[in-house]
C-alpha cells in the first residue's frame, strides 16, 4: 500500500468483485474478530495517527483458523469529515490485512 498526502492507492488483487458475500460474525470465528477489534480500539484511544502493526509481537494465530496473519492499521485524521471512513485490503501473499481509518479530529 502507498500513502501519499491525502491519496491512498491500494494495490489490486484477484478478488471477484461481482461475487458479493455478506460477512457476519456468525459466519466467522468470533475470537479473532473480537481480538482484532479490541486491539484497534485500544490504538484509537491513544488518539495518535500513523501506521500500527498488529499484533505487536508478529502474527495473530488462532486455533482452527486457516493461517497466521497480521494487521497493518493506518490512522489518519481529517478536519472536514462527517463520519469515519474505513476501508481495507487483504494481501494474500503476505497474509496481511490492511485497515485504513480516516476520522474527524477537533
């Protein structure tokens, strides 16, 4: 991923965008989702911007999950933003989930 000023370019992957699947917590393992969300909320509470690697000790590894993975969290503040903007990407070759969050600051 490339961050330059206000522009974000996420490298394209081979996802089939026409095959839309609604992801709900009941279809996924609950522990990984809750753990990642908890870790992101802890970083948001610090009120800092920048790039954060989760977990801090290398990879998430959960019982019965397909593979180990990590999360790259990008936080950026914007003055004129009515609601937070959240987007992301999965890089299969690196087992990395990229999450980008733009949020308003006061």
